């Protein structure tokens, strides 16, 4: 995902000298080609994210188009007010890019777990929020960001995630992507957990529950039409995300369902709203927090069972 | 209109605005009235008829709490009708206590949270130079504002990139919200701090218009900061150097007394 981002950014910057890349001293080994080919469009702002983001707003207000870049929470939470006041309020053409969304940098510890970013970025008015599911979705989102600009937040995973889509896709801002048609439930995923969500759908199918699977690379704008449609079609909607259960995709879907007169029941699979002090790589931590395919499947089947029981009691 | 005329008008506006709006920061606004007057009368290349002209100089009011003074100077400079100033702080108006650009011609950046102006100013200056444009960027900071770490992040950046097209002005009245800058979080040795960060430093009397003009006319290879020694509440004897007037608005009686002083 990271490599795809840089490939697309470089291509865009080579074609448009107004594109500027500002890094917060992150990207050793990956930004050098950009720096070499577009030296006038590159700035390393140093380990100073507040300045990086205010600077980006200034560069954008003077007519350029800026991508800021750092890892985990540094380009978002560390300089949240600069994103809110300087970038979003002024509608400055800045895209804030975080690499290492979710538990990508699991073993680096709590400081590097980007697990509330979507909730917090989603709350900022006028800021588009994207969390693509693989390299192909990253490319589709980048095409939109290059064409239509910021203010935006782009959450990337790391490098070398499994590629889910086998061909390039075209996507309007705010569109979700149907990956699989099931017939029993709808399963929505955002971000790099997508491949696990698909494997969970396989396991669910083996247990007799066929899921429509949809990826949501955009959280804001959100594909409300797809959510309404699923709510009319299916009794159960599942959301899967590598993010706190507070404020991410599950919350966004819940907000929509709650305002429908009749809607599906919702099963939110996400990280518990607790800090993780557990050490482990991404795969290990996903398993430990119930986000591996087997745990997702188990949680969905169990909740569906509970829901059926409740339904019986109510009758 | 000379800068002295503008400064006098700004002080009158500010007193009336804070009185009728019951709003804070009259002392901060009076403190920087001369700096703003010289900037808008003699320094900034801006055009009220074309506030978005691409090659205009950029001015950022980073000490956004003194918004009344910025609105007043913009009105005096002709960006909008001075009668609009009566709407300051009013329900349904756009003239908020802290600077907001929405609906107000001439405002470059909305501020109010301190420490935002210099990073954005550095970005403007960096991009202007990259694009080969000759307009300049000026940022007015409060002295208490220099407690913010982001000010020094931007100071490092601007010096590292030798942004000679960026000038900061610090309204150094020595008083912040709860007391003196020195008893709150000492700034001294303030000039040495800026020098050690790689800036050209000019210390002046921030109420001496000729000195302000000279300091802002200088051109450097490096970013320059004008440390303007000012008096909080300048021009109104009972407000001068009183931390009380950081927050307190003048009542009608106080307004009358103050107006008689600033119209002299």
C-alpha cells in the first residue's frame, strides 16, 4: 500500500509541479526517488508535525497542492488542531497521509497503534477520510485525491499487504466497492483488514452464512446508499475494521441504521476501546484482539445466535 | 491617511467594539495598534479592491485574540465598511472575537489558537519563493504566544530554509493572560533565542512609527523578527500595563474616558 502510494504520488508530481510532498522525517528508503526526481516539490519538515501541517496549509494557500506524510498518529493527533483550523477551516488543498494504520506497527507499542484516527478525522468538518483496503484501492483513492484535492486524510496500512483486487478499479469519492455477493448478511470492511474480512466471509460461507462483502475505502463521504440498500436487503450487517469500536466504520454505519425506521441489526467487529500493551506483530495482535478471520467468523455466528434468541424471546 | 491617523482610528474602533460587544482583549488590541497601522498604511502591498490579488503581500494576525484591532485596520484601509465594526461579537455576525476569514475581505488566516500563524506563514513564504514570486509574508505574534512550541518549530524551519521573504513581528508588551511573561514562563533572553535560531533580530519601540517602518523595510537573506517593545493598553492611561485589561471590556464611563485620551 505504501509502495503504491509513492508510485502514484511520484507519477502525479512529475506531471504537476504544483504537487508538494512534505514529510515529517519519515520515509527513509522510500522517499528518495521522489526527492531525486522532484527536488523542488519535496520538503522534510523534520520531527515537527505541528509545523509540518501549518506549513502545508500555508503552501496550499499560496497555490500548491500538498501531501503531508508521517507514521501512525504523528501526522494526525500530534497536530490535530493544525488539521482542523489551518487545513480544514481554510479548505486548504492538503492531504494528510498516515502510514501504519491500525496495528501495522504492532510491536512498536501503544504510541504507534493508530487506532482512533478514523474517528477523530471523521469528526472534522470538510475533511475527506479514506482508508483503502489494498494497493489497488490505494491507487483508486489517490487518483481521486490527485484529481479533486484535499482537505483529506488518507490512512495507509504498511508495505506488502495482500492484494485483494485483481484489476485496477475506478472509484468516485465516497463510493464503496462490492467484492462478493452472498445473500444472507452484509459484511462491510474498511482499511487494510479487508483481506481478513474476505477470509472470514469464506469461513462464514462454510458455516452456511453467505455474506455480501463490500469494502469502504472512503469513510467520508460515506456510501450511505449502499448501507441503506443492505439494511433493506439483509437482517444483519457486520462491520470489520482495525480501529477502535468507537467512531470508525461501525459507528458510522450505526448512525445511519439508527435513523432508519426499520433496519438490520448490526454486529461491529473492531478493537475494544482499550490501550493494548501487548507486544506482537500485526497478525499476532489482530488475533489477540479478535480481528483474525476465525475470530471474526466466531463473533458473527455467536452474535447472530444471540440475536435469534432475543428475537424468539420478544415474540 | 498617515499611519498615525490609522492608529488613532484603530484605537477608537477597538474601544468602541470592546465596549459595545462586551468583549475581551482590549489591552492586546491597543498594544499592537501602531504595528498594524504602519503595516497597513505603509508596508503591506495589498489592494482593498482586489483582496485576493495573487501577488499581494500576506499578513497573518497570529495573535488572533486581538481580532478587533485587525478588523478595525482592515476597515480603515478600505477592505470593508467601518460601520460593519459595530457587529463585532454580535449574534448573527461574522466578526468573532478571534480572527476569522469567513465573510471578511482581507483576512488571510483565521487564528485564535496561538502558535498557528508562523508555521502557515513559513509555508506561504516557502511556496512564494519556490514559485519565484516576490510578495512577502508578515506574521504578527504575541509575546505570550511564544510559549507555544510550534512557534519555535516554525522558527527552526524558516531559518533552515533561509526564508528571507518572511518577517515576524512580536508584540512584546511583557504581559500575558495572568501576569508578566517573565513570571509566567520567562522569554528572556528573548532576542538571543531568536538569534540562536538563525533569525535576524531588530529590537524597536513598537509605538514609534518611523522605527517600525525602518525595521520592516529592511531586506535580509534570512528570516527577520522585529521584537517590538510595546505597552499593553497603549494610549489609555488607566489600561496601560494592567493585566486586568487582557480580559475586561470598558464600561460606558471608562469608554468615555478612554476615547478622550485616544482622540487627542
